[in-house]
C-alpha cells in the first residue's frame, strides 16, 4: 500500500465506509426494508439513503479540500452529522 499516502483521517473514512456497507448488508438480510418518504424529494430505501449520504460526504470533503486550508477533521465531522441525518430522516 506504499503507492498511496494514507493518513489517519483518510484511512478512518474508508474503514468506516466499509464497516457501514457490511452492517447495512447484514441488517438488510435480517430485516428487509420498505421505501419511505422523508425530507428527500424521493421515496428511498436504507441503501438509497446510505448512497446519498456517502455521496454527500464525498462532496463535503472535496469542497473543504478545494476551498479551505482547514484540517480534514472538520469535513469528517460534518460528514458524520450529514450521514446520520440522511439515514435517520432522509
């Protein structure tokens, strides 16, 4: 893995995504979900909301990397809040 400059925040980000995908897969097998309408303008399943939350998290990180010189921990925290919000109420 020497080809990529891994930092603790980037490693935590990808490990967290992998753990969430595993947990969501297990949860879907044990308790299949139905579509529901939240604050998002479409009916979504748990998997849809996870994808939308992860995509939003990527955009949050890209914005902070491109527009600020702040440490990556700030967008990491904002992404966690965004993801929880989308999964819970999206």
